[in-house]
C-alpha cells in the first residue's frame, strides 16, 4: 500500500480513497446503462440519426446546465447536491428497468428518460468535482486527485461497455439498468460516509457573479482560453466518435454487439493509460505532451476512416482514447491548479461545457455525415475538420501561451 501511495500520491488521504471507490462503481454502472441504451435504440430504430439524438439527449445538457450549476456549487453544498442527483438518477434507472420488464419501453419513452438522465448528469458533474477537490486536506494533491478521478472514470469506461455487451444479451436490458441503480446506491453510501466539511460563508456575489467572473478569468488567462477552445473542438469532432462505434461494428465488421463492446473497451484502455500517467508521480514530466495530443487524435481518426482490420481499428481507438483523456485531464488539472477558489465551481462547469457539452452536437453532426456518406467517410471528415480547427487555434495563440 505504501508503494502504491508513493506512485499515486492522492491515495494517501482516506477521504479520497473512499470517494474514488464509489466513483469507480458508479461510473461502471453509468457506462453499462448508456451503452445498453445505445444498443436498445439501435435495435429499435436501426437509424444513425436516432442514435445521435439519444446521445445528444444524454450529454447535451452539459452545454447549458453544467456552467449554471457549477456557478452555484461550493464546498458547503456540494455534498447535498451530489446526493440529491444520485437519488434522482437512481429513480430514472429503476423506471427504465420496470418499464423494460413490463415491455412498455418504447423509443419515445427512452428518449424522454435519456433527457432526464442528461440533465441530472450535467448537474452532478460540477457537484462531484467540487466535492472531490474541497475534500482534500493537502491542496498540493489537487492535480493528482483530478487525474485519479479521471483514471477511475476510465476504468469504468473500459469495463462498463464490456459488461453491457455481456449483461444485455445474456440477462436482458432490465438487468443492465438495475446494475446502474445498485451502483448509485453504493456511491451514495460512499458520499454519505465522507466526513462533513464545515460550510464556508458564501461570497455575496457567488451566485450572481460566479459564472460572469469565471468568463472574465478565461478571457484574461491565455492558457485557459486556448486549451478550452481546443477541448471544445475535440469534444465536437473527436469525442463524438461514440455515435459511430455501433455503426462501424455493424456495417464494417458485421457484429454490432461484439465489436461495440470491444471498440469502447479499446478506447477505455487508451484513456485509462493516459489517466494513470497523469495521476502518477511522473505526471510533471509529461506536461509538454499536451500540445501534441490533439494532433495525434487527428491521426487516430484518419486511421479509422481507412478501417480494414479490427486490430487496426482497435489500436486507433486506443490512441484516440489516450489523446482525449490526456488532453481533457491535463487541461482540467492545470486550470484548477491556476485558478482562484472563487471561480473554481464555475470553471468546472465551463470545462464541462467546453468538452462534454460540445459532444452532443458532434453526435448529431457525425450522425448526419454517416447517413449522407459512410461511417468511414464520417471518420475522415472528422479528422480533416479537427486538424483545421487545431491549426487555426495554434496560429491564433502562437507565442501567447
């Protein structure tokens, strides 16, 4: 254990270990439910556009709700807010399971419940991260804590799709939804068992000006402005690969259930590798890689546009997962380390808006591309447009960061 804590310094704090344990289980359940929803909707509709709409509803609220919720989250209310969302998400998962068992789960109902889940997730994201960061006893561990949180998330991302690929065809979709509900019960227990932190006196301008102050900070800080912009482009044009995974698995490799789980797991392996690097004691030596990671993501998308082998495609997903996770985690950790406490919650929301909030529009965009052209053509278009956007932003901020 001492050796593990030496490699991953954030694990020295018991509160952090408890939080990460619950986070890992809940994220595992979340990916199990979301991948199951993707498979159910694809089997019901057979349409890439409807699949894109599902993911838009699951992740779209991040664009608007996450920054608004983040501006109102602080050390005093993060615990209460997190628990409220956990209980509400548990209710949605149980409703999905019950309707599935009664054979009343239709496409419109799935989309409506997906929107509810998306709104709850957008509120929960800043709440969980503020709870994580304000629970630290040693502020110097902040970058490691953020990276550890990402690492745990990517463990769930790697294993969750594989679990869905087993649970859904073997035990049915209701079992997958109940798996998520049980995971949320465990996460709620972990949060409730964390020591309470004394509520800080709220700033008079916190609710009214938190978001405005964060926007002013972003405009004044060149690193934050540049890399939030790059993350927005990556979320729109690279993170949206998730919509195309079932289509690639079905139309190119002719086995949607099997290869959907395999390719999601490959992306999870890459993302996990990046998070492990950033949460370990060698993280400080990898800072220069941030400028190259977006370009490597373009290469991975280009490889997927020429898919001819499941092995090559799997390797491309590993590379894509690594670059997305490295860019997002490194940017978030650097921003949180540099920013003042007064704008932290709002910045977490803006980060969620820039990265997670742009993905749903990417889902709609690439879903339309795949309908108009082919799934491999959509990957090629994503690679070309992303490379152009990164090049323009690099020129705009040349010698400014």
